[in-house]
C-alpha cells in the first residue's frame, strides 16, 4: 500500500491519501481531540501518537494536525497507523457510532431562498477547494438583517493561519458577487 502525503496551507496539518476511499463522496468526520476519537479505531490509533492534536477524514484522505514536533519524526508513525488500519480491514467507524448530530443551520424562513443559493455555492465551489487542502467548511447560518453568513471550518482549515484570508478574500467576495444580500462571512 502506498500512501501519498501533501502539505496544506496550514503548516501544522498534513494530508494523507491512502489511494482508496476513506469516508466516501461528500461524507466527512472531524475529531478535534482525543475524546472525540472513540467512535473511530483509526482516529483512536492516530491519537496514540502524542503530538497528534486533530484528525479529519475526507472522502479519500485523512488530514492530521500536530500540536508540536517535527513532521520528519511524526510522519512515519502516522503513515504506519494509517497503513495498519487499512491493511487489517478494520471498519473506519466503530459499530453503532455515528457522526455527531449536526445542529440545524440557523436562519429565518424569509431567507430560505437566499440560504439555498448560499448552500449551493458552498457545495459546488468552496467545499471541493478546501477538501483539496485537507479540510471542510459547513454552512451554519445566515442573518438576513445583517447579511452575514456563518460557516464552520473543519480539518486543516480549523486553526489555519490563512483561514481568515480564505473566508474574507475568497468566500466572502465570491458570495457577495453572486448573492447581493450577503455582506459578510464569519467563522463560528
């Protein structure tokens, strides 16, 4: 088994591509800490490496964020854990576990048409781009009176030094261009 690694805009995160499906198209799982890893044998194995601070599963990749240490020392242990998991054929998620229940997005029914446009742009233009960087972005709400879109950053995007620039210069400008009712984008 050959696992590729790619750097991400977040210097504390690497993207590991095992050459096979991880979560499947459109599905993700975020493990922001060791306590959340109990629902996945692979995430639990990765958190056994002391410097691992966050694990994120995308459709065909695993991104790992370090808390400390040098990638030269961490990569072999991470590669070993991922390889062992996939070669043993262990399920990715523990039996009977499911991803945390998502809270419904917060917006007024009067704004439902605008929200559908926002979600469509995020799904088709934003999510594929951030997945390429080892992360994900989720629509969390829209305040129609202020024109503010609320988004949650996951995986390598969470805590990334360039995430503010991505939100403001990339996503906010794109949404404002296509949807005049949008004035600002904020992370939650």
